[in-house]
C-alpha cells in the first residue's frame, strides 16, 4: 500500500493501525473509525460516510496484502456498528467486500470475514433480508469449510440469520427458491446439512408457505435422503415427514400432479429408505389426490408392481406398495370408458317424448338405443367445471404386458397384473375393445394374409365350423353373379381382402349372433370403429355377403337393422353414404345391389336404403308389397322410426326434393304409402304435417316447367334390374313369414304369404 496516499478522512494513524499484523492494533483503529462515522452520522454527512466505506472496501478489504484485508474487514464492521439503524442504507457496500473474503485462501481471513459479517447483520437485522440470497450463497459455501474455526463462525452467523428470517414477515420466498433448488443438489455432506436445516426453519415459519414450492425441491430432498451420514438422513426424514403432515392437512393446495413423476422415480430406487419413503408418499398422494393421479398410472404401476413380489426383508415396502396398487385400481371407474373426444349431443325429433313406443297408445317411436337418429352428432366442448382426467390405457397395458412377459418377475406381481387386466376389462370395456379392434384391424389388413389364388386353402374361400356364416368368394361367379341377376355381381371397387379379414368378419357376426346383448350394447360402436380402422365399404360389402347366407333369419333382420342405422346416421360412414347417394358409378350401383339383397331381411330398412340412394320409384313399389306382409307391432315400430329418421339432417336433401313435385312424384307417393301404413299416432301426425307442406304443382309451374320433364333421378338405372330386386325381396319376406309361423305354431295359415 502506498504510505503517501491520502486516505482522508481516515488519519495516517488509523491507516497504519489497520495495516498492522497485530489484531489489537487493528481493533484500536476500528474504534477510531467507529468514532469518526458516528460524528459523520451526527452531522448527517452521507458523502463522508460513503467515502469511508468505499476506502475501507477498495483499499483495504480487497487489497492484495492479507493484513490490510483483515483491517478492512474490522473497519467495515466498525462502520456498521456506528451507523446503527442507518446501516441499512449502506448494506450493499458493506456486505459485498466481506463476502468476497469468504473465498480467501487464508482460513484466518475467512474467519474474520465471518466475524465482520456477523456484526454487520446483527446491527442491520431485518434490513439484510433484501440481500438474503447473497448471504445464503456465501454461508452455504462456508458450511463445508474444512477449517473448524471458520465453520464455527459460519454457524453463529447462520443462527443469527435464521432468527432474523423467523421473526420477519418480509422474507422473499419466491426469489429464494431458485437458489435453494440449485444448492439442494450439492453432494457435500455439510452443505446438505446446511440446506436441510434451512428448509426446516422455513417450514416452521407460519407466514412462509414452502408447500407451494415443494415440487421444485422434492427431488433434491430424496437425493439427500440417500446420504451416507445418519444424522443427515434423519434430518431429511424429519423434513419430509413435516411436509407430508402439511400435505395431509391442506390437500387442496398441494400440486400433486407436479410431484407424481418424482415419486415414481424414487419408488424404483435401490435404497430401502428412499424407496419406502417415496412409496409412503405415493400411497398418500393416491388416497388424497384421487383421480388426479390417474394419468400417471403407468409410471406408478412400473414402480409398484415389482415391489409386490418382495420377501420379508422388505416387508414394509411390500405392504405399502400393495396399498398403492389397490388404491390406484379403485380410481379406474366406468367414467374412464367414456370417449376422449367431446361427447355428442343426440338430436332427434322424438326427443320430446323419448319413452314412447309403438306398443303404447301414442304409437310414437322408441327413444331407446335403437332410435335411428342416435348417432347424429353435434359436438359440444367438455365441461369447464372440472379438468379432464384421462386414463392412459395404452401406457398401462404396455406396463402390464412387460411385467407379464418378464420371466424373472415374482408370482405376486404376475397375479396383480392379471387382476389389473380383468379390472380394466370390467371397468373400461369400450376402450379395451378399442385396443382389441386396433390389433384385429392390423391383422385383417396385413399383407401376410393376401392371396392371389382365391381357391387356395388359405384364401378367402376358407370355411369355419359355423354353418350359418359362409365366406363369400370374391372374384368368382358367386351368388351375386347367377343367371338372371343383372347388376348384382360383387362390387369391383371392393378389393380381395386377405383371409384374416373374412375370418374376422365371420367370427364377429358369429359372436353377435350368439351374444345378442353384445350386439345391442357394443355392436354399433364396434362396427363404427372398424369402419375407421378398415375400409368401410369392405366391411359393409363382406357383412352383407355373409348375412345373405345366414339361416337365422331373425338375427339377419336384427343385424341388417343395426348396419342400416350405422350407415344412415354415423359420421364415420359419411363417405360411404355419399357414394351410395346418387348411384352415378358402376361401383356404387354394385354396392347398392349387394347391400339390397341382405337388407331385404328387414322390409323397412330396405325402403330406407332406397330413400338414401334416391330410388324413389322402387321404394314405392316395395311399399306396395307391404300390404301383403304380416303387419306386427314391431313392423309398425320400424315404420315409425323411419318417419323419425326422415326428419333428421341426414335426409335434408330428400325433404327439399319434395319441392320438385314434377320430377319426384314417386317420392311423394312413397311417403304417402308410409302414411297409409301407420295408425293414428304421433308419427302419423309428423309425416302428415310434412306432406301438407308439399306445394301444389300447378302453383309452381313456370314457362320452363311446361316443357317435357327431363329424365329424373327416379328413372331406373339401366345397369340395375329392379324387377329382379323386387322378386328377391318377396322371396326373402316369404322365408321370414314361414319362420315366424313355424315358431308361433300357426303353420296352417301360410296361405297369407306373398305369392311370387
């Protein structure tokens, strides 16, 4: 240091004493500085005070000479003591040089720095809180200091700072958390102990809500729990225990979802204490948070299932894991079987009276699951009142499959996996079916099952033991290509699917035939999903071909009704409906003929197919044949539903065509035919009111309309033999009539059947 340099207002004696190697002389200089600063405070001379502090900092505390640094530290402490309550105005200038000395290589100097900072903090008290982060950062380094005196000094300063934080309500927790999150991952034993002690203090302060920031430090706490030191592990256990108590008291304010994956990770550790503690937390989270934990089910199961096979050496972990497993299983409910997409709102005309049916005096259509307009969807957003919680079924099944296929896994784990699979099937059959359908669709469309030779044993001509359902023979002269069946051959737009596809279709219909409840409850859903996964035309074409050979006529009628409802109302079949709507191509005409022959199992659905394809003249011809059929309540119910369906959006084009009376006479005649079939019911009134809106053709005549009418869409398409179709319809209805009479014991009344 330059002895000739002017350090005013510090006197040469003060400067000389501050640079002395003896502590006693430096202490005397500090007393002189204290006196000098007190006089400046009395005179309100802030400029001189700042100059003194700056000189002590730059020329002494940050000097290259060790004795000068020691003098600067004691001088800064003396300034703080002299300033008293006003020290808060100069804290930045007082603290920064002292903290710099924390990194000094000389342990004695680090100790003096602790002493100086202790005196500064002791005087300033709560005023140091805005500088808490830099103080904490410095202390966290000294906590691991190898010198015992330095550690002792830092502990005194640490206790003082904790007292200040505890008694203050101005602690900046938000600003402190990033530093805590960084320091909590220290591997030093003493630094960890320092961190844990501070977390305990902050957790005990009523005005500080550390629980809000627990997700940011929870992983670090579990890391510290694995420390080799027993004392640190014990302290960390206490901290985690306190947090868990608070979580149980205030579950509504806990961010469960943000900590779920942290627990999953530590539930899989090899350290018994960490694993047991994490598993206990997981148990409480599942029980307190409930369905909030459901999206993390796959991760939880990954951690929990192996623990179920533990022996008595880890009995505690096994017991807690078992509780976790059972609690998680209870969270899976039928609610998780709902579609993930926004739910549809059913629109239908019969909504005002959904419980009425043809069996009742009103004679209106049933509002049950068979109602024709059930699948006409208008989507609404999910409820804003509750956050959507989705079950990760893919992830869960993947985890269960991995554990089930692991030969090294324990028996208890395997049993738990099987219980889970059964539970998922019971609670979420729809989604389980979806996964099954995806797999089956992959198999059905696999190139592995393709064959160029339709007559090969593995080809589409394969037979199974079910006599009612026979595989069609694509590409050959089959039922739709017999003499006198012009236009009825298989649709050339339908490719030859592989053998798996036809096996699948046959087995699916066989399943529907043997389990009618499955058809009622899940049939439409299964078929719609298959139409998304596979080609919709292929599905309808193959099912129609198979049903053509069905001997159980009642099932054939029910199945045709189901397929028709799906065809007319499901959003998944939009393209197929458009393909059939105008019959402009040979492919669409052939598909119509294929469907028609099977649709004949149900007279009303046959008419609805004609309405869809705008074959109004043929629809009128069919309705004329209804007078020869056995009219039952079920038959009238079907007519009633068709009337309801006509009022749905799907047939908007049909209702608009009623304005063109001249070009669509058979449409009007067909609708009047339905009206004449109905009794005086609400459906009768509905259709009657609709027909009353049909304008008088004379009022609609214009100069253009006086010209000869062009060929309408109702004219027979040359490639379709409608006479043969009508014959086929009569033949099928005779078969149904015979079966009904045989079942009812009225075989002697067969003279009522239709005469071909």
